[in-house]
C-alpha cells in the first residue's frame, strides 16, 4: 500500500516529514494537500478523525495513522532503516537513547523556535511562490 502524507507546502512541519521521506528515498507516497490557509485542517471532520488537534502533517501507512512530524520522522527512520544506519539508537543501548532524546528535546525547545522564522520567511516563502497549491 502507498503511504499517504496529508499536509501543506507552506507548513514547516509538513516540510520536516517530506524531508525524511526524501532522505530515506521513499518515493511511493501520495501527497494530499489540505488548505491550511482556510483552516480546513481545524474544521474538516475527516481530517480531525486523523488528527484531533487539527494540525498537519498526518501520515497514513496501511492501518497506522500518525500525526506530529517528529513522530512521523522517527517512524520512517525505524521502518526504512538500512544496514549499518544508526539514525535511531537501538533499544539495548539506554545511553544512546538518552542522548538521542536529549538532542530531540533540545531541537524542539531550543533550536526549532530560532530557525523556524528563517525557514518560513526564506525557504517556504520561496517555495510557495514557485509551486502555488502543490504539496
């Protein structure tokens, strides 16, 4: 079954999930655009059934529905892990898991809030002007 990614080209979080798909070489993905400018993600019952918080992105892989871009990123990294790759630490290494969690927390609470304005004003604005309506 083809993965489905519901999101918006202008969404910082959708961009994060798409980046992981790109990095992992996952191309068999149906990209479903939702109009966040109109707030469709917050009012459409079918979307709220997938993410009760009314946000994007949402990843659907068969019977599994995931929301939150970082959870999607971890899922993709683990499911499509290649031999010798260590993006996500093994469960048998609690120190590595702790360091990974520390870095993930720092990215979320410290780095993300500093970088997001730059990405929104430069990267996504530039992309939006070139793709108009494409995910």
